[in-house]
C-alpha cells in the first residue's frame, strides 16, 4: 500500500478521507497549521499529524493530497513538484479512490452530514455493508468507514460546482438554500440548476430522493421522469409523508416521534434520537433509499431509533439541572434560525444566551443582513466571538464588531450583546452556569471549545 500525505488534514473533508485511506491499509500522515478537534482521533489510529508545514514532513510520501484551501506556495506542495511526487486535490483523490464504488451522493445546502450518517447507519443495519465519508468532525459516529461492498455513501459538497465531476448511482437532495452563492453568480436559481444537472448524472438504475417541501426542488419534477424520483416530506403528495407527533427531552436525551406513511398506504409510528422536523426529513430520505435498495419496509423501520446522535447538532454538552449548554455547528443564518426555534419549543422557560462565532469573512459578508435579522429575533443575550477565518484574508468592515453594531441598530438591546474573546466568554459564562439559562454555542469553527469547558464528564 502507498504512503499518503495529506496537507490540511484538519479540514472537515480531509480528516474523514485520511481515516478512510488508513482503513484501506495505506500509511497516512498529514499536516496543518493549527490544532484541530479530530487530531487525537487521527493519532489514535496511527496517523501522524504535524502542526506545521515543512518539506521534511513528506519526504517519504508516494502521493500527496491537499485541501483546496492550501496555497500553491505551500512548502510540501513545492517539494512534491520538485521531486515528482504525484499530487491530487481532495476531489481528485475521491474520484480515484472511489472509482469502483456505486456512489450514493448526499447533497444540498444544509443537512448533508446528518443525512449521510443516517443513510450509512440504516444501510449498515440492513446488511448492505456500505463504506461512507461524512464531511464533518464526528466522535459520536465514525466520520468514515471503508468496507468491501460496492456501496459508498458520500457527502457531496455543493460549495463549488466541481461536484458535477461525480457520476452518482443515486442522489439524496436535502434542500436548496442561499449559501455559497458567490460561486454561482450570486443566483439561487443557478445553484438550483446546478443541483438539477447533478441529479441528471445519476445511474439509470438509481433514483433521486427529493425534499418535497422545498420550493426550488419541487420545480425539478417537470424535468425528471416520474419513475426516477421519490418525494419525501410533510405534504400528502409525497411518496413518503411524515407528520411530527412529539419532541421531548427526558433523562438528558432528545427524542422526536413521527407518523410515516409509505407508498403502499401503510402508516408507522417512528422515532429518532434527534430533534425536530429537519432531522426527521433527513431520516426519511435515508429510509426511502434503503427500502429501495434493501427491501422490507417493516425491517427498515427498526433502523430509525438506531440512527446516530450527531456531534454538534443541538448536542447537549451539559445539564446541571438548572442551566444547559448546547453546541451546534450552525454555519448559516437559516440553520441558526432552526436552532433557536427548536430551543424555544423544547425549553420555553429558559433564557437563551447565544455565543456566535461567524465562519469565514466571505460568508459573513454575503449573508450579513440575514445574520442580523436572525440574531435580533432569536436569543435573549448575544456574545459574538471573532470571525473564524478558515484561512481567508480579512475583509475590511466585515467583522464581529460591525455585526454587533448592526444588530443593535436593528433593535437589539445594547446591554444584552457583547463582542468577546473566547477566554473572556468562558470566564463570563461561569457567572451564568447556576442560573436557568440555555447557553448555545454556534459556528463550525472552534467555538466548540467554549461548550467543552462545561461538558459533562
């Protein structure tokens, strides 16, 4: 097997790929500029991680893989070029290492990681033995697994149109939002059309599983043959329609109960160990595909309560009987809105303190007014951390201080909002932990460190 070196191994797409290649039997190592959440998990698998970039790191490598966030003047890339070591970016590597797999592509603006994990889980439960790659940092469910079967469940990132280079067997499309629009000429319609192009690339034997409640996705139906797609959603016209019965929190666990009606007209009462309508939709999309591939809906139904609880998706880190700390990846205003909505329904008597770490200057710039609108109507108190740059250059006038000013101008009380460092935030929250507060950390950067400071053992 090969010696493979991964530059930017801490990236949410690179970490699962490193684990996958390690399980295939390759000798994997990698580098990144700063510590990251999954480093110990990688090292426990024998994957050496260097927290610096140097040509010395990759001198014995047979192949170099790199995240697209890595600049071309990186010393490891330069060394590989000078010494004729093959170099692939992450997308090229996926195409190479997955070329013999039947890819079940999970795509959409939001909910991809959850739907990928749900699909992998229920297919595994039904004996399909899939491999999978989830584009998220996960401890509660393996972010990657290699198996010998022909099936691969792949989270397919839509942030750039290059995901069109894949030819999937089947596609699960969760929704179409307004994130990453600068890569689509600032047009949600162009993003939707790109998704449509992608699902038309599916294998003739496969199907497309669509969110029937999304207005952009519903417009696809006239472009597709009816036998090629399956609708999942709340609408009665859906092939798989669901209705939420209840959502509750008991014994420090969340459970959502729902009724699910399948194409033959039979209705089941089901439950998943996660919160709310969006997670139910993700689970139903996974279920519909599994019924088509594995058959026997009665047995597939039993996979719902076994679906994984996902890290950083309304994850309850601490509950001392008075206050609670919840961590959520919350990478866009639309997702953050859902977090606040669920929090208020589930814990109506608690004051909500939101700790928001905006992710990337470009996202904050493009969705600035959406962030303002959501934050004004969501929490009772706001703490803004500095923007998590993810390697981006700072954009003049786009930072947490200007966001705070705009939130105040939009009507939020200036006495209930602060812009603080992470250390100051942790110190401040020590004064809140014995009060009936719901503390919610939001962002895909390293804001999870705040929640970890209060995580139950």
